[in-house]
């Protein structure tokens, strides 16, 4: 049971921590917190949240959540958040705490993932883009005294499958391509196939194996 991914700047870290504990308990210890810094400036503006310094904010958020999940009393003095003699009960079932997967694409967030993440998740990358970013995370982790085995890599993808490849392509062209063009206006179906999984079961297997090989 997880979130892919929660926009950290929209919620106070203590609220995320309390909600996460609830989900961990009612799922009997199966909760994964997927969290990101956000990217869509218009959404920040619409709800009155600051768009600047998002990477720094999420760093403090993740640090506070981990402390609230593991410590009896928490004090934290950051630039964006301050916690004073805070108690957060109950504690999660998973020990030391539920896994925290960080949604990351850019250099600063990839480095933050290597520093604080139990997992990394990225949406709709090409195979090569996935490989390059995963290599950066592993390099940063090594420099920080961690190993890549401590971080689980995940891949989130829009996809279309059917018994015939042509049917899957038609479905993707109708339902996925318009959404993707909202972000990248001139995206073609050929481009879409590079970032999504579209086709019959054999094509799916080949594509999945490519991402497995990339990490």
C-alpha cells in the first residue's frame, strides 16, 4: 500500500507522519511512503504554496518524518520546519519505520534520494534515462557511505496491453497520448513507446526485461 508520490510541500511533515502510521497499521505493516518535491508550478500557485526551495523543504520533511516514526520525543530546528518536544503516537508497525521512496529526476533530488531514501521511483523514463539516473544515485550513495542495495529502485509507467499489438497501440493513442501531449505537445506515438509500455504480452516482457537490466 503506497503513495506515488505525495507532494511534500503541500502538507506539514507531522501530518504526513501521522497519516503514514495509520496506513501502516491498518495495512498490517505493508505501507510504503512515496514522496516527492512537486513539479507543477501552476498547482503550487493555485493553492498558495511556495514553489521555491522544494528540494530543501523535502529534505527537512523526510528527516522529521523519520524522527517522528522512531523517537519518543522530537526536537527539530530547520529553516522551514520547527518541532518542539513533539510526541507522535502510535508508532508504525514496520521497524525502524516504513520505507520512504523518493520520487526524483533532477540532480539535487537524486542526491537526496541517495542520502535519505529507502527507495527511488521515477515516472515514465526511457530505459537509458532510467539507467543514467540510477547510476547517479549509486554513485552518490557510495560517496555517502551507503550501498545501492540499501535503496530499492522502482519504475512507474503508463501502459497499454492487448492480445494484438495494434489494439494496444490504438488504445494508447486514444487514452495515453492526449495526456502525454499535455506535458510535451509534439510527442509522437513513437516517442510514447519509448517512455511507456505498449503492445502485446511478448512486447511487454521484452520492455520490462530492458528496465530490469537497467536496474
